[in-house]
C-alpha cells in the first residue's frame, strides 16, 4: 500500500501500472494482483491509506496543548514536505484532483478525506472561539493547496517555506483576537 501511495503521487494514477507498484514494493506483480484484482481497487485502498494517515496525524496533533499550536504544527508538517511538493505536488491534493476527473466515484471517496481535514481544521478554529471557523478552515486548507501547486509548478521549495511562515503568523493573529 505504501508503494502504491508513493507511485500514484509520483506518476499519477493513469500512468501507473500494477507492475510499477510491484517494482517499488519489491514484490512479484502476482502478489499485487492477489490482493488487488484491479488498479481501481488499489486506488481505493490508497485513498483509505491517506485517510488513515490523516487520522494518525490529527491524533498526534490533538496531543498538543492548544488549537493554535495544533494548527501551526499542521502547517509546519506541510512545510517539512516542501521538497516533495516541489517535485510532485501535494501527496493527496494531486490524487484528489486526478480522481475527480473520473466518472467512477473515486473522486467522491477522495472528497471525504479532504472534508475530514477541513472538519478537523474547523474544529481547531472553533476551539479558538472563532465564529467564522468554517470559512477559516477553507482558507487555511486552500492556502496550503495553493502554495503546494505553486511550489510544484515553480519547483521552488522556498516558496512553501515562506508561505508557511506567513500562515503561522496569520494563525497567531487569529488566536490573539
């Protein structure tokens, strides 16, 4: 599964074969076919893996002392992935965008993961006492997706680092109000 997530991120779903995934996983292609009869089943499993990663991340962040610290740690985690974003884009955003162009319902599954992120971010802003928590959630996640696209398009990890600092300052300003 880890290999599938990696290869889908680096190559995109359409370009990826089960053989590509088997190669990265260092297993015979028959092993992949044993567990996943079709590439779509593997894509579904990759979306589920992203959901599990998000759940694990938010659980770790929830251990931090306050919502502003949690949000800033989320941004810091995004910035830590800036080299990867410069090469391949956002690991989940690129997959979600690609799946949304298909007519097989996988885009809806990806949307649930993005909605889970938005809901978690919204809950953090709500804990800060923000009545506009839903709008701020969209603003933060959209800012990340935008800086990820620009970082990838311009192949400039420094852009993500600078924007990450701006977002952390923005969060501090919102927390102080």
